[in-house]
C-alpha cells in the first residue's frame, strides 16, 4: 500500500493541475518508473454549482503490473459558457479505493496530502461532456402547474407577412423638437406625422392612415426628418445572406395582444418524415407537422406544442409534452429538417441534455469592495406587493428592485446587491434572501430566483445564474421559453417594458439556444428607442437567416435571446471584458508539467458507483478488472444482475461517446466560424 501511496502522490501532484487545451482523455503521467493513466471523469450529481465526480485510473509499475483504482471527489464548478469550459475548484477528496486491496491504512494520510496539494491546482473540463455524462441533477420544485401555457392568438397567412407586435394599446411620445410622435411600446420603428403612420422594416417604408389597417402600402415618399430619425434608430447591420423574396415587401399584421404567425408560401406543402406517421409542412419557417392518423396539426412555439384540427380557423390548444403522440419519439436525429424538434420531445436524449443544461450555471467572482450598481426611478420609487408573498418590487424602474424584510435588494447583471434605502448606495449581498423562492411565475421578477450566491470570503462573493434568469424554464421533461404570463409595463415619463413570451417566434437551437424569428431578415427592430427588457437581462442579439440550416432547422431570421453554446455572459460587456469588480473567467494555472494524451491507451475504463473498474473492448464486451494477479471477470448474459450492470455501463459508454462528439462538433463549428470571420469579416453561423 505504501508503494501505491507514493505513486498516487506523484500522480495527483502532476495531473490535477494539467491544462490540456484539447481536453482529451485518457491522460498519461510518467512518475519515476510508473505510468499513470487517468480516465475521463464520470459526473454523478450536480447541485447548484457543486459537482460530485468519480474517476477510474490505472497504474503501471516497473514490473509491468497494472493496478486499478477509483477516486471520488466533490468540487465547485466555475464555468465560462462562452468557451464551454469549466474549472473544478475547491476539490474535496471523499474516497480512494483499490479493488481487492484491503490495506487502506495510509488512505487518510494520502487524502490530506492531496487536498493540501489541490489548493493551487485546477482541472478543466468540457461543459458538453459534463452534460452528456451527468447521471443526475438536483431535484427542483416542479413549476409545471404554475406556468401559463395557454395558446396565444396564432394567425395563418399564405403570403409573406411580418407580425408587428405592440405591447397593449399604442402609447405615443413626441420626438423632442419635432412634430413627430413615435410608438413607445413596440420594438418596431413606427412614427406618426399629422394623420399618417410610417413604419420602417428592412429596406422598405410603409404608410397608412390607420395603424391597425390591413392596407399598409409601401412608399418611397418619406419626409426627410422621419428618414433621418430612422437612420439613427433602426439597425443598419447588413444581412450576410440573401434569400428569394427579400426584394418583395411583405404584408404587415399589427397586433396588440400575445400573438404568433404562421406563414407559408401558398398552399401547405407536405413531405413525409421517415419511420413516423408525421408529415412536415416544408414551405414555412415555422415548426409545423401533421399527424396523419388523427389529422391534427402540431406547431412548436417557444418549446411548447400546440394542436389544431384546422389551421385556417386559428384555434389552437396546448399539448402537454408527455401527451404527444408516440410517433414523435421516432423523428430521426439524422434528418436536418426535423432533428431540431427532438429537443422539445420528452424522452429523447436531446431533451434530456437541454434539461441538464438548465442546471449549468454561469459563475463569477464579485469583488465586495469594487462592485456596485445604480438604480434610476421614473419619479419617486413605487412598489407593489408580489402575489401570495410578503415581498414587494419596484414598478417604475428598469432595474429589478425588491423590498424584503425592511431591506432593499437589486439584481443587476446576475449579481445581488442590497441597501437600507431604495435609492442606495448599493453593496454586494453576501446572502440571497430565502423569500425569493416564494416568487411565482406570474410575477415579472420571477427570474431572479435563478440568480445565486454560492460562497463568500472577506474579499469576494461567488455568484452565478442558470438559464431561468433569462426566462428559460423546465416543463414536463423539456425546456420552454417564457412563463406565458403577460406582465404589465410601466408608463410614465419613461416606458419600461417587461419580458414577453410570444410575438417574436422564439425557437430553440441545440447549438445557439433561444433565438428570434420575426418572419423576415434584418432591419425590423429599432433598438435605440426601446429597452432591452422585452427579452430579459441578456437582451436581443442579431442572428442570421439560415442560422442553423446545416444540421438543424431551416431558415430563421432575426437573432438570439441567449445562446446555449458560445453564449455571451452577462458578467461581461458586449466587448467580452469583465464588468467592473467582476471576474467571470475560470482561473487556471500555467505550470510547466502537464498531463498528456496517451498514445497507446483507449478511453475505455470506467468506475462504477461501488468503485469497481470495468473495461470495454472494441467488440463491445465488458470485463471487470481486479488487482489480484491481473484477473478479469467477464459478464455472463444469463445473469440478470450482470445484464443490468452491462446496460448501465453501455449507457455510460454511449453518453461518453456522445459528449466527446458534441465537444468535437462544437470545436469544429467555432473553428469554422473563425475562418469565416477572417475571410468575410462577418461571424456567420452555418
């Protein structure tokens, strides 16, 4: 046992501070006369930012004898969703075990020495591999019954049309120094001059004397002062792709309530989906299917499925995810036209990974000395009580301000601050108020439930947020966007909108997360007039038509509310710099000694929950490795217990393979995007 202890001391001192940029497994370490191979960690449980892991390892002695062991440890997860890399910090060794070796008298000494060595060491892991291999996540209180999944008004048009959403009855504000009014409560550029309304969309100008008319006409005769105003407020970013029909001005459909729009190019065109009783409506950018046996159309909106017997009647009902026809599970993963739908079908691997993604936090260190914030109110602070709680929130500010037990809190860019007064000054909170858990989804500040405080030191506070902060929630085994509730905005000297669920064609892409589709391409949003609060703390970001044409759904336009991969962390500015007083990038060490990928060993060793080590050969056979004369035990299929264990190991193998594939695909896409940027100057997402 002393020999094993010495070997392990050399092993952990070297490997656990390794910074292998490719994150490849297994990793080999030469320590004197010994060769130690570390196999890919197996992730057991994630609770907030606490990750419990186990890993298998092998030690080859100078006599060519192989010893097999397993290690369990807990760690704090420090993540950077932008790079899809996490660092394991504050590692706590729970147990070290060598099967069939009974002498463990030195294990406690070994653990204390390793823990001392870990204080300045880091392990970096791929978040994609973590999600694919994670066995369980912390149970959260089900909020399924509390989300509002009532179908919005769903319009159907058979010619190019853009849905123009206004947040309730239109509110007008006069442009300073001009005889022009603009509609405040919409992200579209709509202005009024005398009795005429003008709307700018992409390269088109529209005009009407009735805002809600179906007879908006295109015009080239626009007053100069309105054109100049549009130049300052409408996005001028060029569309890097072109599409048929871009030169044809679409019709406009102006609405003031929660609505969505299906647009087809003429009559519905169907094509079969192999191995299912489903037909895909192929001449629309909507996710629209027909189930043949029931003659029911199914539409996917914001991760939710809605059904109707007649599209033209525009009457839709919500379908509980687990009540979808079983044929949905057979939608092929290798058909790029429909594979992206699988993430919204409970029971698929894609849906499970999306749910696990909901538990992965974006973390940061916040300086208690340097970080601060500022809150601006429209007049004197006004607070309203949150239903069924003892909490109140400020209604006349763009910030999220809460009043709890005589203390004021504000959540700004994923950080909790507090003050004794509603005006500040604000200091970094060291404890999140427990009452926050009582906030219901019907409240516009519900999303702050997903902003956490993990730990505190005299200098920094460890914080993080999960996707719920930007309105991505779990429901019935899938991920949905938005609570479904309508939140009353603030109207005063200023207009403060609240997060919306419908009206902008929100869809989920396994590679870019939640994105928008307003029906057509660029230049339909006037961001300078309006707050980012429609879409939560991450705001609206432009995307590209055909954003994931190759591999997922076809032809969405507009942008991302927040990307799953390569996401922009709100702890950093749009230029990628840390916000004042915040460090959002995992710290790594740059030691000279690093582990290296072994050239003669496969990543095929696994530790089960009991610490037994198993190896899978190229033919798919499993053997249990022992430390007694290199004996192996082959599973017998006739033994039910062995069959179950084999199934569990096969699941581990498949998850590891899937995680490695996802990680490699992500790396390839980033490299491809980088090459595209260099060649075209535009960051296209193929």
